[in-house]
């Protein structure tokens, strides 16, 4: 995260700083020099770095998907009934066996060639 002091009346932006403290020092200096110590409509802006932008995008995407998925499953009686049925349990078992056979086949083919 980077910090920058922005003064709206002057439309002036200080250099980006590593800490909030440095940006506040810029603000104090600007207020003293340009506004005779008065407080203009200014603010300290937080500029997220590329890593935090990517991380927050991924996290919000995952959070949204998880919430949407959980809500859909929890509100669906059909899903609950299907899961309780013996057909579903058989299907899950067959799927597990099928996956096992495929993995075994892949391992055997890999060892043969
Ligand atoms: Zn100013």
C-alpha cells in the first residue's frame, strides 16, 4: 500500500509514500506553505499495490462464488432428496470406482511405454 496527499483546491498531489505518516508530513508541509496553516479540502489517498489488487480480486471472486454456491445448495430441497437417495449413493460409488480404474489404467500405460 502506498500513500499520497491530495489537495483538492490546488489540484496538487504529493509524491507517493510508503507510509501514512510520510503522507501526513507532506500534508502538514503543504498546508503550512500553500494555505498558511489552514485546512483545505484535502485527503490522504491509499494506493493499493499490484499484489494487493490481485489478491483482493481473487479473494472477492472466491468469496462470491462460495456464497452463491452455498446459498443455492442450502435452499434446494431437490439436492437434499437426491443426495439421500440410494441412486445417488450408487452413482458416487461408481464414480469413485471409475476414477480409480482410470488412474490405475493411466499408471499402467505410463509404465508400459
Ligand atoms: Zn492546497
